[in-house]
């Protein structure tokens, strides 16, 4: 197996209403790249969120008493804290400069995925409302324009309570097997696998994240080539139910 990851440059700063699929195809044309069958297009959630109008003017946010209380504990802007609370289904932990929540999507992450990096002054960016749906829309447009069968993953980077450093994770996907169940298969010694399930979409997002970067690289899209992972799947399959989460 040969795995290739192409960084897609030449994508302008995305604004509300922009067509992500069209921007991807234009950028590929400039780099003399063409989509191939079985490619997986990994898109950072930030440009999807901006295209969908998920940036908020902080001057329009009025913090509640609870937001002000948590802002004192965390050292965060009370207006940003209010946005976190608005996007959260449940607050799980609070500490210096972080609030761990379960988002309305079901993601357990810091600050409800809200950040201000690569966002204009005075604004904050929220996660896309339905990343699986966003991925499907991009996939459908790419396939219609190229005639190729591809998958799309919308990626973000999450920290982990048990290790330092953030990693790329899939928050939306379409046309990709998100979770590969290998239970019932045999290992090298013939033992039956009892619990092994592979987070395929997360693994691809993490690999692409190494190419796209976390700062000012200006690479919001990567093309992953060489894998045979196309199929049906959504990120919802990757979310462990609360009652099965041993940390909660």
C-alpha cells in the first residue's frame, strides 16, 4: 500500500456563502492535481464554518451571570464563555483557560470547538451546525463536477485529557467508512478479535492534519490518496454513548 497526502494551497480566505467544493477544484487546477477514484478530501472545519456563516461578532454577545462566573475561573472572555454555554449540551469540567463540554453534536471537547485563531479581531468561530451534512454536500458537488467517487472528511483538532498535544479528528464525514468493526477477525496467532474497532475517519483526519498544520500554514484542505475506505458512514458512529464513557 502506498499512502500519499497532498497539501492543497491557493485557497483564499473563505467568507460566508463561499462554495467550498468550487474553491477546492479551483485550487487543484492551479496545482495541476485531479481527483481520482477513492481519494479522500479532508477539509478543516474552520473554512466550512466560515462559509456557513458560523462566525459571531463578540460585540453582539451579552454574557449571562453564569458566563461571567466561569470567565473569572477560566480567565476567558465572558462573551466567548457565553458562546460556549450556548453551544454546549453539558458542561463537564472547568479549569484555567478551558471549559470541557459535550456539544450539541455530541462531541466532548474543549470550549465547544469555539476558537479565535485565524479569525478576524472581535469575532469567534463556532463549529458547523451539522458537519456530516456539510461533508455530504461537498462530496456530492465534487463527484458531480469530476465524475470521480470520493470521500470527504471535515476535520478539527482536539486535545486529550490523558496526553499532551492536539490531534486531528473527524467531526463530519461522507462517503467514508468512519468506524471499521474488526471483531470476529483473527490475529496473527489465530485468536479472535473481541473488541477491535478502528476509527478510520479519525486516523485519516490525524494524518491530514500533519500536512495542513495548526497555525499560519494556509493549508485548509488535503487530498489523501491510496486508501480503500470509501463506503457509508457518519461521524455519529464514532461517538461513544454517555453511559459507555468510563470517564463520565
